[in-house]
């Protein structure tokens, strides 16, 4: 399952899952270098960063916003 880190609150990462459901994950099991906007893979009790998907989403967002600023 994939999710995107929406934000951090106290000891939790607030993560939006693919089905748009929001869940809280204890920060202690999130990779230390994770930040808001990162895509994570959740497989049982193992959470890893998904850099390839993060880059793909960033490119998609950049392309969408680029069109907004064109005159």
C-alpha cells in the first residue's frame, strides 16, 4: 500500500492513503529522513520511502502548475 506524508503532529506522521483515507503512523517507524510530501510504501510493519513515485508525482505537479503561470 502507498501513502503520502501529509504532515507531522507530535509523535505521529499523518498519512493519506491511496483511497484518500487519513491514518496516523507513529514517527518512530517512519524513516528518519522522511518529510512532508514524501511517498511511502507500507508493507505490514515495514515502511520505506518510495523515491521513484515521489519524483513522478513532483513532475506531474510541476507540469500542472507550469500551465497555470503561462500567459
